[in-house]
């Protein structure tokens, strides 16, 4: 998505979660970004888009605080979430273990 928007909008700044050197090379020139520790300055962004990402974030409150910190006054945050309207429960795909490390339970 970030590559798509960068090709069309010259002022677009986007990041992807790219924890390995292989993924960083694959998505170049899009930089790695961590939603729990954004590198953008406070009140520097007009718009934040998160596509099917926030359900993977282990500390949602921290993530939303970081996004709010980076948004300008009057800025917009748009997020999409996958869901199954036929299900009454969430599927847990990852968790934080006793040592504070992220543990993936599913692909």
C-alpha cells in the first residue's frame, strides 16, 4: 500500500513493518516503522492510514497514543480491521510472553 501511494503522491510518507533486512530490501524505498515508537515529530502529520494493522499491535493504547501525538490538530486517522460478522470472539494471533517479547501464535 505504501509503495502504491508513494508512486502517486509526491508528498506521501509511509512506513511498513519491515523487521528483517530482506523485507527492508523488498520494500525499498519505504522505511521500517514501529507503531509503538513512531519516528515522526509531534503534530507533523495531516493523515494517518492503518490498513488491517492494529489487530497485530500488542499494546493498542500505546500505538493510538503515538498516532495521536504525530497528528496535527484536526488531523485524521483512518483504520481498517478484518472481522468475521459470524463470529462472537476474537482470534488471538500473538501475545506478549512473560519476558516481554512478542510471541506469534499464527502466521
